[in-house]
C-alpha cells in the first residue's frame, strides 16, 4: 500500500479542477501537519483524505489492490470500480476453494486470507504518512494557482485582491462545498481540544501551500478580506474549520454566482445616501454607492469611505 509508484495517476491534469484542488488541500495538510498522524487512527478521519485522494489515483491499480478486501461496509474503492454482483461470485468461489483445501488438509492450496478492515486502514495510514514530496510537487504544477470557481476569480478581479487573498477565498469555497475536507479541518490531533490561532495559522498555510507570513498578512484586520467583511477570523482557540469561515455576505455571493462585475457589485453595494462618497475598493468603476451593514453582522460596512462635502 505504501508503493506510490503505481497508485498515482501519471497525469493529474485530467482530474476535474475542483476535485483536484480539494485533494491538493487535503494532501498538503496531511503532509504538513504532524497532528493529523494521531487522528488518522480514527476511521472517519482516515476515510476523508482517502475519499479526496481517489480522483488522483489510478482506479485500476486501486481496484486490483483493494477489491479482495472491500465489502458493502468497508469500501475503499473508486465508484464503479467493481461489479458488486461479480464480486460476490468471486468471494463465494474463494470461500469454496478455501473449504475444499481445508478438507483436503492441504495448506499449500489455501488461498490467502483477506485483510480485515483494521489491517487495510493501517495500510492506508502508511500510504498517507509516506506521501512523497514529488507527488505533491507534480500535483501543484498540474493544479496551478488560479481559483477553480469563476465566482472567486470574478471577486478577486473586481476587488483587486492579491493572489494570497484569492487563494483564501478559493479555500473557503472548498470548505463550504466539500464535507470530507471539513472532517479534516476539524481534526487536530486532540479530539475536543481547540488550538491557538497562531498554530492554526501555520496549519492553514501548510494546507494552502503558501508562506505563513503571506497568509498572516492577507488575514490582517485592515487587509481587504476582513475590512470588506468577507471572512470571519477566530483569533482565540478553535479548530481549523472555525479558524477561518465565510461571512454571510460571502455566502450570498457564492450562492448567487454572479456572471459579471455588474451582477457582483449589485450584491456588494446599495445606493448611498445623498452625500459625496469615495470608493475605497479598486475597480468599482467610480460608483457612488455603499454596502449597508455592520461589523457585528459580518457585513461589508466599509466598501467606501465618506468624503467631506464640497460646500464645507
């Protein structure tokens, strides 16, 4: 199971971008966070990175390796990898051969016993703990840096966000959409124990494959993501799922999936009162509008700054 030369696809570019990005985040977190080694003993936690990694694996190789040990309760195979009716026939034939050999008292004819679920999970843990850096480097090249969602790309362009901020938005969309990724984010090596923000910042940087200082800067209080009310940042103790979360405003944008800047701006801003207002966000086209809201509600209350009226 630890043989990484045969299980990985030779070409990661054929994997759908969203699935490839979620797998990349999961694998980078598994490799970059030693705390997860303990949590991988939990079946639910272990199943999460395996499910996310499956699109990157050669399905024929995985099926050949694991199909003898899978069943309806413990199925680690890619969807459609096995014809379960045929599998049941194979298993029945295996049991019959086993019984015939035993009755003949001929150990040489005994087929190998299938691994139990615990033994297979041990192999899966070894698989993740021995993940080669070359696999992640190849994955990073194939995956690139562009957001997988047109909505996040549009948001980054309209607000003039840098690549780190856009990557954080991309991560938050994956966090919202991919349940196995959230399972990993909740794992921290000590069930029920919340971790300090400075530690979670390093874990998030590892997950994203970015420099910690860059991520810290993008999450600063006056940086665009927080100043515009797009993200909630937990500066106390939390798990990684709660450390960084989308605000209701960002969720509105994700749900609406605007197709162009005009539709996006309609979500972000509302008509301003009769006064002179100066846009604080680049690329807003000089609109004299403001988003009504409050910091307490996580809304974007500072998309624009008031200026002194001309008469004064």
